C-alpha cells in the first residue's frame, strides 16, 4: 500500500480504495505491511486532499495488531530534504506510533550513520521497531572514453588505473553492523534501483547472515530485470524477510510479485507463512484498484492472472521454476536470469529496462534528466549527460543514487552538459542542492570530497554540516475568515506543517473552511428548528431585511432598545467585505431575528421595529 502504488501508480490510491482493501488483509498473515511514509504523506494531501494521519489510523484499526505496520523515512530528513532537530523527530515518531505505526524503516541517502542514529534511538524508546536500511549502490563505471591511436582507451577519473572499489560487501556489512550496534532490530538491504544482481545478492546476504544477529530483510525492484532472480538467490542464502507486492501491484518498477515468490518457496522447501486464500481475495480487489488507477499506470499491459493454490502451470513454464532454482544453487547467474525472465515473459510482466540496467541509475533519476533536457530542447545530449554521471558522483564523494542525491547528481550532470554547450568550465552552473551537498549539509559522503573542489563549488574548503539550530518552527496563524481558529488545530496537524509546510498549508486551510461552513450550517439549522418549535409571531412592525447574503459579524442592539438615525445596528460580511447596517430613523427595536456568526440569505429578516 506504499511502495507498490508509489512505484507503479504515482501514489494515487485513494482512501476509499484503501478502505475496501483493508478488511481483506486482516487475516492474510503478513508479517509486516508497509502502509505509510515515503511519498504517502505529501501525495495524499497534495493530490487526494486526504489526511496522512487518517490513513495510518484506519490501517491500524482494520488490522487489529495482526500484522505489523511499517513506514519509510529518510532518517533526520524524515519525508523532506532538510535535516530536522531532535524535537521534531521525537514529536513525529511519537505521533506515528500513537496512531498505530510499529516499524519505521530508516535510511539515509549517503549511508551516513550519523543521520540515522537519533531516529533508531527514538523509535526504540517510544516502543517501535527500528529497521535500519543500508542503501545499495555500485561504484561508477569508467568516466571517460577517449580515442587514441585508433583505439578507445578507458580512463578512470582522468587516470589510467582503475580507482579503488568503495562499495564492496565489507562496506555494506560494516554499515549494517553499525546500525545493529545502535539498536536496529531489523537490517534491510535496500536496493531502490533494482541493481543487486543475483550473485551479489548471494554474497551480501550470506555475509549479513553470518555477521549480523537481527533479522535480515531484502528490498528490491524489478526495473532492470534482477528483482525476481535476486530474491530467489536471497531466499536460498537465508534471508529472513522478503519485500513483495501482490500480483497486480508487482513486477516492473515495483518489487517482485508475491505469487511467484510463493511458487519458488514451495519448491525450495521454504515456508511462506501467508494465507494464500486471503491473498486471492486481495488480488481480485487489487485488480479493480488498478483499473481505477489506469491513467497513472506505468505498465503497458496487465499481466495474466495467476492464483498459485488453484491454477496449474503449463509444463514448460513449470520447468522454468525448477531450472531457475537449479541455476541458483549452481551460482549460474546467466541461467537463473534467463529462467526468471522466461517466467515473467509468460505472465506478461515488463521486460528488463536495459537502459536503467546499463546506466546503473534509478528509473526516476533517468526520467528527470530526460525532462530537463527536453526543457532546454537538448534531448540529443542525453547520452553525454548519462556519461557524466560517474564524474559528478566521484566529484561529490561517491554518493549513492537514492532520493534526494540521485536527483541532485542527475540535475548536475545536465548542468555540465549545458556548461560545455556554452563553452564554460565545468560546474560554472551548480544547483543550490548540489552546493549544499558539497558543503556538507546532507551529511558525510562515502568518500571525502576534495577540499579544492569544495572551495570551487562553495567558496570554502571547509566542510560545514547543516546547523539544525537554525531551524525555524513554522507559524500557526489564526484565521479570522474562519472564526479566528488556528490553521493547525492539534499536534498532528502542526507536524504536517513542520514536515511539508507548503502542501500542508493548503490542505489545512481547506479543513478549516469545511469546519466553519459545517458549524454555521449546523447553527442555522438549530436556530431554524428552535424557531419552528415556537408559534411564529406575525411581523407587524417595520422590517429590516438583509440586502444581500452573508455572515453576521456583530449585533449592536437587542429587543426594546431605542436607536437613533444613522446608528449601526449590526455588521455583516458579504463579498469579502464588512458592511454596516444602520437605522434610517429613530426607532425602537421589537426583536432581532439573527445571531452572531449566522449565515443569512438575501432578503432574510434581520430586525423588526416596534409599531
């Protein structure tokens, strides 16, 4: 309910759809359901005009504790791009756990342990389960290819020798052990771009199982074609938890389909503690959900339906499962991939994205670069921009390519193309985010940045981390147009203002407007009912009626009061303006028909004067 729809349907699943689905999940037996975090808090407010907190509460109420509920956060950055002070982290985690969250998967785009340690501590102290996620990435391919003597000579960072490998198995294992030492109860190998190939999955998972005592989770995507095969290899090498999506929300740029994993597990003698009958009911409803999300669907076609407990596989397809397992056991990566791709092809899942596979970048990063170059009418420079990614990564300290660093690196590679097109030196044009990254505001990079390069980009060779003391709490203004109520009415709404100020501001203003209108409607209805109970006294005196519809702001008179000509009797708001209603002559008020804050229509009776 988080990553599946975020990967395939732009996080557009509505609360109404969620409400239909949740009862079907209650007895499915999933260990963990990811329902929140990532793009969910922003998207449900921005695109669906719905409450993120309500989504979490409803999931918790429906599951009744039968499955753990998890969310994804960027450590000190939570769901945004700016580091927050501990007070904001604590307030947010406390509210999330109070509303039903059990597991918080915590990652940092730089794999900087300093950026996640406070989140692990707070989640544990507040009674949640801290899941420490190590972001998988690869060393860049060679930087430049130059033609020399009729041959292509590969250069690495301007040098002929290959640079030292950074992202070795040791690197990922050491990060995992550091998170475990801080108190992480689960360690996830988070492969956001789907770049873990099967043999690498085998080696890293094996090492993690040997050297880490807590459960190991494997999270991957199928974009470049490794997802299913690498998941099989992870299962073979003892992974404890595997992230999957149910059929209509699996494959392609999402995680592997649970149903295919289930078939593999059965044939490998691995128990999958899930109620597949319940999964079948969920799958039927997810098909309807996917049809509702058709305008956002990233896949070209639907896969053919498959229910493992009841559907018989064709002999040749069934044989591919056995072939894949045999190849995995023999470390035959090529054979394993071929068998898994044949299975996915039979069911109609997307083919591997060769461009993402070869470029070794996340799909979202690639699409953003395409959009930027289209904007400058330079799409023919895409290959050049892609070739510059390794240079930018090395200059920037070999940052992993995950949000937000993937977008920062991609955008800067495009900027380099623009610089060269204009005949400027590299990095003449640097984005604000790239400058912040080089300065040190995002944290420590895997490899130290050259001080001379930092000085070139930021004006100072000194690393300067983000100063959380400079964080300014957002204002919570009083809204006079809605009865002088504050914009955020409680702690959870104020947290939305802290995390996502722009989108939350618009979202909360709509809530206050709705409440104000409902309150006035209820008051008018109550007043009308009260009047209906009393025998209506006929109007015999001179009547003052509302010249136009509006809201009564102030009433200055009462029954029996004598008023002078020109005296202000009441004030009402109409057409966003305050209007004074004055006495035309000296009179005595017999009765007043309205109350303060009441909404009145044109010609509604306001005041009756004595005969």
